[in-house]
């Protein structure tokens, strides 16, 4: 259980530091906005590039990836269906769907993979799936759902290539697929910049908690409850059913996919919501509540399947 507790402790401390910064106003009234823009436009693309540029893309074609993809699609599809019926809007529904199935595979998934599963590379399939496919698709939808003239068709089709998150992901995959070794003189600075991503996201999240009302209140209560239920219970349940019943995974392999599916919603989803100015309260509350709820869920999964 040390990996689970360590991962959550690290996240909690950095968020708490952000909360204190916001409470004391050390970064000024625009501190959260600056950190969010830094993460979205500079640090996160750099992190995605360095992560994917050195990744083993053969992990994409694994049964673990199929379980991850299908379980993500299942829970996201449920949220989208409810969002359409309830009229929550494209942008808000997209953020809610991400909170339902986009797991914290980086700053929480990696330490848990190391301490609970014994191998950091086991989180690679879900990490690659989210970075290569889910993120570009989601941010493209958010781009296109915003107001204003979208311009000619060719401009719409090139939307993913104008988004820094998508561009960083696609560039990293291209480098990994080509087998080209990026010189250290280039990779070093990019890695250093990318290392700012997770702290910036967590600090911005902590600052955003200042002056905020308690979660699970107000107009976002139902979307948040739905997203948390799907993330904390629905996705690991679907992953377990698919892994054991369809793909015949047992033992350590079954534990791997269920644990990664039980991870809470990723903090960078709040960055996306803030950047596009849609579903910010939904993202903040869903991330916070799913992180808290996932602790007993992860402990239980590790105890039962471990």
C-alpha cells in the first residue's frame, strides 16, 4: 500500500502549497492563470514530447491497451449520453467525459506502478493511449465547440496541429516511430521545461481551491457525482469484466489493468477546462472528489487481486 499512499501524499502536499500561495496572494491575482497557461502552452507539450519520444510504441498493440480503450470509451460514452439528454453542452460534456475516464497515469500512476505493480512501464499503455488519442481528440472538440468563426474546412481539419498539447503528443510519437535519437543539446532543455508541467498544474489547482465553495454543491453537483461514480467505480469494474471475462487475463496482468483503471481523474484536465473556460468547477470538483474516493478503491483492488 506504500505506493498508493506515497503517490497521494505527494499530490496533496503540492496542492496544499498552491492553496497557501493563493491564500496569501504571493503570485498576485493572475497567478493561477499564468501557471495554467504555462502548463498548457509550454510545459505540458514539452513533457508529452519527451515522454513519447523515448517510449516503446509496441506497448500500444497489447491486450492491456484494448481493455483501457474499451473501458474508457464505455464510461465516457455513458457521461456523453447523459450530457446530451440533460443538455449540458458540448464543452461541459467533453470535460465531464474526460473526468469519467481519463486517469492520472503520470504523477500518480507512475509511483503506484512502481510500488504496487513493481514496474513503471506497466502504466505506459494507458499513458500512450491518453496522450496519443484521447487528448488530441478532446482538445480538438473543445477547440471546435468554442464560439466564433471556425474558418474554412482546411483550417478546421488542421485544428489538432494548432493545439500545443496535441502537437507535443504527435511530435513525440513521430520521433519514437522514426527511431531518430534527439541530441542531448535539444532534449535536455525540453526535458527541463517539461519537468515544470506537473508542479504547475498542481499549484494552479491548489490556488483555484482558494475561495471556492465546497464540492458537490450547486449546479455542478449532478455532473460531478456522475463523473466520480463512473471514474472511481464504473471504469475499474468495466476493466475487470473485460480483462477477466473477454481477454482472459489473470493474476498480475489482471491486477495491472484494474489498478490503472481505478486511478482518479488527472489534474491536467483542470488545465484544459481553465484554458477553454468551460466546466472549470466540474473539473475541479470531479478531480478532487475522485482523488479522495480512489484511495480506498485502490487499496481494496490491491488487497483483493494482489
